[in-house]
């Protein structure tokens, strides 16, 4: 009966073949990808239909491509994608699922060649969500469970010459679904290839070439493991490049092979050797990387050196095809990772397509291969009934880890096995770890939720604060999930953050703060950002407006909103500013100016700096005045060198900055020559050109209801600047609120305001989100009262009071307008009253400029936006951009585009230039965008923003940092914006408008 298969706890049934490695073979295969016949049913069809029979007429069925997810085919009647993070999208009644269980029936016809029929035949499924019942020529051959794991069935006795018909019934929900709640879209269907595999009678069923590296002798050794019948021997292992050829006459002779001197494999130098394992009927083709993985005390080492993980979590995802694998797209993503100094990937939260590991071997990444397991929804009932601790599920757990390991065991990139994610704890997880340790003693076992370290080898945490990292390293228990009695023991092990820096929307902040601790605390080996890419699905409104949908956009009964969009790359593959920041912080080539010399610190795991070139340039007020190359001898991995710096001529005035860059010397597989790997800046002189003399004798005149000062006009009542030359404008207006980022809007963790750092975030009391706190105070609804508008000799002085309704706290803004030799000047101060609660989002002045502006140029920081806790990538220079490109189009519109330290801003279409001077030792930052704060804050998708009414310019003396509070620590106290005084000093110049830069 179909229902018994749906709720069965069995890992699979039928003619299952033992799992084995995925390696290239000369044995014939037939890929069944292509167009299949398909029928969708909203619930499992009644038994007895005979749809698996060869003679069944499927002409009334639809077509579907395999691999694909049926809910992404543009057929609403076939259901829609569902996004949940923790919750199951149906009642928790394990192992039962609802009667309304979407079901897809698939049929495909194929012919078999005589060559294939002469051998044993396997049918391989690489990925089906969530249970598949397979029949060949009307006979059931097996039931496949484990959605992201390969499963092979022996179909030799059912295959026939000529026409064959394969029927696969797929149910979206099954008992296996309870093990696959992995914070992603629920997307049913056959989403990886289905393949027929011909197995020669005397073939090589499986091989594992363990490639060890002796770090002292610098020699390699192969430890082959071969599964084959005795009739398959002799079997030869050959590495032609190394001159190695070893023949084993029988299984008893299979043993270690000393291959002599080799270059070891690492993520920095991914050296691979081609190996062949061959016999009379079959050749297996592998790429071998020699390396040794071990844990020595609190160090996790590869080839004798401590690992340093600069990593990301990566789901399989495409905005149009879901989890259907695209090799070229995956390769492009991994090349972007390499360009962004990322060297490690955690395959959250399942083994990806096997070709991913081929790419990781080739390009060079440290990989934690995670099992197809997550039972997170049981947390809502305090883990009662969790399959991880129920003996009835043991076989399913062990089957999953066995299939994970055996498929991927040959890949040198895999330096740890992970049991799964967020599945509580229990004896089944311990059994999985025991199986792995027995099968592969070399590579450590990872599992974050083993907080006590009872069966895993690596201490792993998510979203810990800096205080917790320090305490864990010191073996102190008050700041960790583990019991105090275990923390001292855990401090003797290697530690990682398997998730940190939640990259949701604009954020996360504090990348550099974590990097500093990873560099200094001995147990810590780095971490994995959550996560690589947003998972928005391409969809459209009823009127055809295309956008990337998230939870709730597909009519789900239950969903977790935009939480599925939390990557450093947007759904359309646009890198976000956080990726730029992360690349700048985690670069393994650190550049520092110390005592008149440049220090080059090579923190690569392997490989010197001979592949890099070092250059410098001097810029006076953002314009290059000198440049050259630095002669830096190759710096070995793990070492430092210093080189002298060229001299410079000190100018009479101006800012003189020297920029150092380390760039690729030649084209690499991941980047062209000249790609910047690392950079830093040195301020050689800070002597800005002072303000010119004030104009004499200019006193504001009241003309036709407006104060006139030079070519500027001010509203007679409010004192607002309403026109400058031919430019119509309004402002400035004080703003303390920003369109909330998702870190501002969500509150997964307590606030540092409400919890001492020693206990935050796992202790401390929960606090409302910043958005809630700011709105409660009223920062989003300031009322202005004009105190005075006073004209005097050469000056117009304006005083305003800003305050929210219902509270007495206020900010007084005083604006002094005057004329200089080159234009209109503004001197401004904002002074808060006492007892403002909490923090402010910003303290800035807003000008409303004409709508439709498209171009901007500036002298300040760039090129990306930057904030208090995300500014390492910012460089002082001259930049230009389309105004729309200054803003990142996050899945949810929010605060974006702030660039600190503005010196000059030019808007050519208005002929308007602004120059900012230090006031109180600070320069403002600027933000330009086509929508106001309320418009941005109210929109849930970019296409919901209304037509632009103005171009809005904010000049912020300070904005609150970004933090990671949507699923991580709050903005750190040092980056919070406490109510404070602020000062601005600006000069406005007008000229002839130009259509573009």
C-alpha cells in the first residue's frame, strides 16, 4: 500500500545496492534526463490504477522535464513552493503526514543497447523529494528515501531488450520529511538525475584511494580500498604523472603504495594527480589530492598546519530551478568565492550534487560535508519525540550517514564530516558518529548541537558573541551552552562557528571584530557566514512585474517570510556590500604600515606570494599624483616580510592618501591578472583646503515672502532652503529614523541594552527589535516647531525643535547660513535634550532634491556603502555612480547606501556641488536614493516602492551599526548610536547643469 511506504521508517526497500563512491568509469551509462510524462495529484491516488504497467496509456498526462521541481513549472494547480525555517508545514504527528499529500507520477520510456543488457543494471536516483516508489516494466524495484542522497537499485531482472518503461511515484510528504526540515524551500520532485548504470560482471564495484601526506618526509602514500569479487583481479592502480603503477593479483594483496615525493593538496594550492584503477573490463578515473587531516590538541591541522576557515554556508539554489544542479552556475559561484577570499564551505544542510566536490577539489576549498538531516521543528515541543533519540529511527540515521560518506569519500576537499544540523541530540547521532569514526579515523566529526562534545570532535557554535568566544577559549562556562563542568574540557579542542554573521539584508556588521579573535584565540579556527546567497524564487505579479519571491509570496498557509533571503549574494547573483566587506577583512594577505615600512603577512595555508604583485599610488584630494611598484620578495605561507616605502613630497595643503594593493600577477582560474586580493591605506597628510573668506556686506533680504541670500532663497516662515540658483529643493530636516534593516526589524536575540555582555545572547532578557523601540519612542514621526528665523549682517540663523508626539525629549537644530567666496555655507548643530531612551537609528539632515536625478560623483569613502561596524573595505577616493546603483536592491527594501566621510558630492544634472568640512572633528556621510524613509519602510518588495516624488539626500553625522540580530548578536555597544550632539559644516556651489558625469 502506498500509505505504508509514505510513513515507513525504513531507509529504503527493494533491490537496494550498497552505497559506493561516485567516480568516473568506462562502464556504459544512460542518463534518463529529459522530458517525462507527468501527472499531478493533490493527494495520493487510490491503489489499483495500474499506472506502472507498460501498456498504461499516459497520453492524457502532461510533460515535465527531469530533473525539476513540479511546483516551479508555472502550473498553480500543481501546488506552490513553501518556505519554513524551523516549523514543519503540516501537523507534527511523526511518522504520519496529512492525507492531502501532493503526489507526482512520472513515466519515461527508454531503450537499452545490447551492450548494457549484457551486464548487471543499476538504476540510480541522485535526488528525489521526499519518497520515490520505482517500478520498471510494471514491477516494483524499490522505494527510495533520503532526498539528497544517492540510491541505487538492481533492475537486472526487470530490464528487457527494446522498449522499457520506468514509473516513479513521488510523494511530497513522508516519514522522511521529519528528517529533512532544513531551512529552505519545500520543493518536491525528481530534482537530480536518474541514471541507468551497466555493471560489468567482473567490474570494480567500489574504490577508495586514501591519499596520505607525510609532512616530514614530504612524501605521499596511497591506502587503496577496493570492493570487487576475486574474479575482478588483477587490479592495477596507476598514477602516470608520478610514475606509479601497482598491480594487485588478489584482494589479499591490496595494501599501501608509497608514491614518493608529491606536492600536497590544500585549498590554497589544490594540487591534484590523476589516478586510474583498472582491470580487464573497467577503468575508474579519479583525481587524487595528498593531504593529512588530524587533530592535535586544540588544533585542527591539515598537512601539519592549523586550519584557518574563512567560510560560507551554501545551499543548492537557483531562482528558476530550485535545487536542480547547474555545473556552470555553481562554478561561477565558487569562482566568486575565490575572488572574495573565501576558502571554506559548509554544505548546509545536506550533501550537495556530487559534481560540487569535483569543483571544490579543483578550485581549492576546505569543505565540511553535512549530512541530509535536520529535525529542527521538534524544538517547539522541547524535543519530545525527536527522531534523533528514538531507536525506531536508528536504521534511517545510519543509512543516511553511510550513503553520505561512501559517495564522497575520495574527495580531498572534505576535511570533516558533519552529521547534520539542528536535530537536537541523542543516541542515533552518537551512532552515526561512531560509524564515521570507525570507517574514517582521519577526518573529524562535526555536529553543532553536540554541545557537550560527547561524540563530535570539533566544538561548534552558532552566532556566539565575542564575549562567548573569549570565555570558551578560557574554559569558562558561564557564557556557553555547555554545562560549566564541560567547558574546561572543551577548551582543549578545536573550535569553529559553523554559522555566524547572519547576512540578511543590509548586514551583518562586526566582521573585523570576529576576525581579530579568530586570529588571536588559539582554539578558534574561523567560521562560516550564514549564508552565501538569497533564495528568492523568480515570480511575477498579476500585471507581469517580475520579482524574487520569498515566504508568503506563494500563498503558503505557514511561512517564515524573507528569512530565506539571507545571503551575501542576492537572488539575481548580485554581490552585496557585505561580500565586499567580508573579502576585505578575511583576506589571507594582510598589509600593514608600521614604522615607515610595509608589512606583508602571508596567512595562506600553503603557497608563497610569488603569484602576487604589490603596487602603490598616492592621491591628493582623491587625484593620483604618483604611483609605482613595490619589490616584495616571495613571502612563505605563515611568515611576514617588511619592505621600505617610497618617499613623497608633502604638498602645501590637501589630503594625501597612499593606497597599497596586492594583486594577482597573472590570470588565474578564478580571476584575471590585476585582481585585488588585499589593500590598505595610509594617510600621509591631512590638511584640507580651508574655507575661503566670507563675503562682505551680504545681508539677507526679504523678497516676495522669502529670504534671499546671494542666489539662495529661504522660506520666510520656516527658514528652509527652497532654492539655490536654479535648483529647487527643500530642507534640511532632521531625521533620527531609518528604513529599518532586517537586523533592525527582527529580534532573534536579546539586545545589549537589556542584557549584560557577559550573558548575552543566551542569557539576558529578550528585547523588542530596534524598529519597535525606535517607533515606540517616535523617531519615525518627529514634529518640527520653528523657534526662530533671524536675519543679521551676512547671516541667516534658523532654529528648529524636533520631538515626537507624547514625549518631552527633543532635539534643537540651529542652522547658520552665510556666503563665502565660492558659494553658500551652512553651519549646523543638533543638540538633544536629556533622558532620551535607547538609541537612534541616525542623526542626519535630509534635503529633498528634484526627482529623476541619475548621476552622482563624490570624494569620500567607497566604492561600496559602509557603516560603523562594516567599514574595513571602505577606501578614501573619488568615485562616481548611477544613483540607483548606490542602493542595494535587497529582497526587502531597507536602509542602504550610506557612505561615510564625505568631502565632496557632485550632482551634475543640477550643476550642484557640496563640500563638507570637519565640524567637531567629524565629516558627515551621505545617502542618495529616490524614495523617502516611510516609502522604503512600508514596502515589502522593491516593486512595491511608489513612483519617486523626489531625490532624497541624507547627510548623516552617524548611523547606528548593522549588527546581526536577525539571527545573531545585536549591534555591539561601541557601534550603537546613543543620543548625542552633532555638527555639520557645508559649502554649496552651483554651476551649469550637465546631463551626465
